[in-house]
C-alpha cells in the first residue's frame, strides 16, 4: 500500500532532476533581443510594474469566497439524500451566514466601485468612508 507514495516521490525527484539538468546543460542566450519582452508582435511601452488598486484584490477575494460556496452547495446536492433533513438544516444555516456576509459587504460599500475617476474619501479603504 506504500507503493503509490514511493512511485510519486520517485517521479517528483525525476522531474526535478530533469529540470535541473536542462538548466545546467542548456544554452545561455545573451543576445540583445533575448531579454526584451515580445507580446504578439506589439512593441511594449511603459513599465510592467503597474500598481493596481486594492479593490481589484478585494473583489478577487470576494469571488473566491462566494465561489467556494458553490462548491460546498454542489457537494451537498450530491449527498442530499444521504444527509437528509439535518443536512438540509445545516445548508440553510450555511447559506444564511453567507447571505449575511454579502449583505454586510453591500452595506459597508465594499462592493461599490468608484465612478468616473472618483477616489475613495478615506484614503483607499474599502468602506467608502461610511
């Protein structure tokens, strides 16, 4: 019963050794064009280090949280007959907690996006100064 772990470990060591070997034995390109970025034939302008607002990351975290809700609900729906009414009660509580969280985020303005170049009144926080 231990052979899958041994096979996986051996495969991981083999892949790592192959990558390390190709790095050590591979060619080094020091040409002028080798280090310049190239994107679909368009010459890049400006810096790649663009600063994004924290709002983008906040919305991404909200997406992950509420996307996981769908995963848990799908899992519950597959096992709904086996878990019966107690499982139904638990999923109702789960949805209630997530709805309360969504209403709270809506209330504090975390889901509002500034329009027409407006900035947030409290220095970039997520609650729009409320």
